[in-house]
């Protein structure tokens, strides 16, 4: 059966989700980032110094000449070292036909040899580091696109399925292709969103809207325990995507988990900005977002302190808020939890290829015209960095195999994209990515210079081992930027799957035996950390309980000053 050799749609979706994240819609496209120009420069540079390309060409010729002999020897049951050994972890060639069928085996070897040749040529070009990185990324995308698995006649699994279904899979795949061509800008759909509804089976933890301004709604969740801890908990999400990644399907909701563990929970739900909000700044998000939320929460609950959980950009704003409020010695914040959050942008990983000066300048010109960062127009940019998982995986399953895209909650959330105001977006790119002002103590927000060392709150930092948006090594630098006690945890999964990480048999996390003296570097921490079974959710719940205050009767839903305005998930999440 074909299904024995290919992942289930659920497994495919989980693997894709592990590399998705709120910054998926941050950048315009490859042209704006200059990828094509970088690859062209690499080609010209290699021609101007042809020694290495010529040697690479001779090696390719030798590789191609050896393939028939290697294939024949392999078919006869004897092993001979291939020119480029196939990677057993490459899921594209998982079907047994790639190993046992001489024709497909030789096609695979020829493709791998050609890939090595192309990388040798581009890699030999004398280019500045920034251009070389973009050229390499552009080349990888081209090579991924040209993989034989992306073509029906060269994909044994797709051919088997066509035979088994009497050609029905081919017809259905053609229909999927035409549908995506006209309705999804020519990209294969990653998810079937018809099975999901915000307020129906997503974002359904019972809640009420207790506050609304022009920027955000504040939701208060109904208690699910007889008593709750005295310190309420505020979730601060990114506004690059909608908040309900923190309140996904029941059983996979971090907010639901916190409510069931005796916390009075609030969450910010940001408005999806329109062109009229082009001038909205980072200052506005600070003042009218978490700072206002703290005022409302304290008035409703009467609590002296509020714990805050921030995710990604929402985590960066959480840290900025804590440092901002520390300067007048405002003690309203209890503890901080930073989920897949980068505060030091000196090494932003692969996203650095999209945040160089030239790219930012191009995007600034575009945003001056359009007023907002469009979600849909940039939804595919991060996909190209993980093209096999997020593009060509679905080319094969949807178009060649004639399968429907999976119905998966994380991918449905990711498809529910948002916009960003031009003023805030350009400020963010320049001050965080380009100039790293936050870590340097040079960021000015609300008339104050933000000094992260002013943060003395107990802080729980979570990173994910496969996070390509916020590399865990970069997130680890947070422990050296804040002054309070830190518990650092490395989770399984990626940028989003590392957060949506409920207890289960596959979940694991790493912690150091002693958190009192965290090593200076991520590598040193990894050398002393221990891997434990189970989700970081369980470790975090124990840490939270120790800091959340005594148990008491739950507070009222809303108050006289801030009455209930409606049921959760509110209005803004639907915009």
C-alpha cells in the first residue's frame, strides 16, 4: 500500500507546524529580499573565476558516468559506494522503489549529484556573506522545486496510487491544482480550514470580553476550579497572528491548561489593523496593550501583582513592558514567562536573510504606499525556507497523489493571517533586527530608554529545539539580559509546536540541574542540561504554583467599572 511508505496527513501537518510561526507573514517576497539578484551575482562571480566551477563540472561528469555501474551493482545485491549517498532521513525518497527499482535509484543518484554540483558552483563564488546566504537559499529553493518527486512520471508513490485508483488520483490532483491556481495564488493549500471555526472548535475555553479599545480586546476566562490563586495571569500574544494559538482545540490549549490549574486568566486579543491604522506605533501597543490590560485586571481582581506570559513578539513586548514599568518602580508585574521569544537579535537565524538594510528599505517604500503589511501577500515567504515541508510536500500530496490537505488546528490558525501597521512594523525591523537596540539598551519606547537589566522578576524562558524563527541559542541569551532568577527550558517541537505542547508520549523538555548559575552560553547550558519526559507545561505549572500566591474564591467576571461586553472569543479575532 502507498500509505505504508508515506506519512499520514496528521504527521505531515505536525511536521509542517513545527516550523511555522508568527513571523511567517513578516516579509514581502523573495524579490523584495533580493534572492534572485543574489543568485545571479553568484553565477556571474563563478564565471569570472571558472577554476572551481570547472572542477565541479568534471566531478559531476564522473558522478554521472559512475551511476550506471553503481545502479547495476546495487540491483545485483552488491553494494558500491554511490557518488552522493542518499540521506536515509530524506522523506522525499521514502518509498522502497527509490532503492529497489534501478530506474528510480539512478534518477535519485543523478539528482543528488546535480544538487552537489550546483551547490559547489554557487558556493565557490566570491561574495559578501549576506549575498552568499541569499544565493544559497535561492538555489536550495530551485533544487527543491526540481526534485524528481515533484513530477508524476518520476514519483513512484504517485504512479502506484494512480494505478491503484484507476487514474482517479490523477484527476483529483488536477482538480486540486486548478482550484489552488485560481483560489490560492497558485500555491498548494496546506490545510482544510472547513473543519474549523473560531468560537466553534477553536478558542472555545469559556470567556467574556471585559474591555475593548481601538487596539485590543481583553478577555477574562471563567474559572474551572472552586478556588484560584490570588495572582491573575495575563497572556500577551503576538499581533502578527491571532491570539488563539494560545487557546487552540480543547486539550491543546495552554490557556485552558492554566485555567484548569487554578489561575484567573486574561488574554489580549489584538485588532487586525486596517490601512487607517498605518500610524500605530510600538508605543501604542505598549500603552494600549499590556499596560492598559494590567490596569483593567487589577481593577477587576483587586490583585497587587499580575503574572504575564508572552509569546514571540508578544514576549518581546512583555519584556519591554516589564523594563518600562520598573523605572518608576511600578511593582504590578509578578513573574514573566517568555515563550519562544528573542530579546537579543544579533543572530536571528534564517530570518536574517530577510532583514538586511536593502530589504528593509524596499519594504519601507512599499509600506509607505500601502499603510499595512499584508498578511496574504507575504504568507509564502517563510515557506520557501522550509520548502520541502511547507510547499513541495503539498505539491506531492495534493496535486500528484490527489489527496485533500489535512484538517489540522495549527495550520488552520496559521492560515488565519493578520496585517501589521506600517509605522510599528518598520520600527520593529530597524530597532530590533537591524540595530539590535533592545539588547543594547538603546531602545526608546514611550519616552523611556528600555534597560532589560531592570527586570528582576522571576522569569521562565521556554525555547524549542527546532525553532527556525527564534533559534533557541538566541533565545538563551535572555538569561544574561535580565537580572532576576531565570528558569530556562528547552522544549521539543518548533516555533509553534513547541508552544502547543500538551502532555503526551512524544513530548520532552530539557532543564539544567541547577538553575541558580546558568552558564554564559547556550552550548555550555546544553552540555549540563538533562532531558526529561513530558511537556514543559507540567514543569511550568509547578513553577507557576510556587509563585502564584494563596488560593481564594474566584473574582467576579468583569466589574462595575469594566462590565462584561460580550462572550469570548470576541469581535476582533474575527476581523
